[in-house]
C-alpha cells in the first residue's frame, strides 16, 4: 500500500502486523444479472418443461410458488441495481404495474437459468 500511495500518511499508519485478511463473497449468476420475482418451483418446472427443447412455441409460463419471492444475486453492482429491483419486487407483490418492459423483466426471472438449459435440451441439476 505504501508503494501505491507514497505521499499518503494514512498508508504508513495501517497496521498489518497481525497478518490477517478479510474476503467478501457476493452471490452472483453466470449472466451477472440479479434474480427478482417469484421463486421457481424446481420439480414442477422439470415436469412442465420436460420437452421444452422440441416444443418451444407451446411453452407455458414457468411454474412458481405463489406469494414467495426472491431478490438475490445482486453481485458487485447491488448498490446500483437494488433500488430498481426493489421497485420491481414491490410492484409484483402488490399487483401494481411493473416499471419495466417484459423482455427486461424476463432477463431477471429467477427461473431463467433452468429454462435456458432446458431449451438447449440439457439436464438441470438442483443445488
């Protein structure tokens, strides 16, 4: 740190004698988008979408648990995305108009990663 900030007095005052460090881990998804909306029903999704790869045009809405919501995977940009995601979730929970277009909302759907795999004909494994 002293090499990076040679003129800074505070860098010289940082005590590193105890040789300990901290590391933070943030929940994130492969596509780096948060998950906002109803919690998906894993078992029902596998049943409903068993042949999704062959019947894409006939797909019904992904099965979810009613009145159970998630707001997760904000990753390192949570401070920026949390206010809009909270507004989306509040609108969903109170049956108000959602402040976002359908395609963007679909990109935040918690079920999206399973559905993508099923569309490709791949197996989906929980946990």
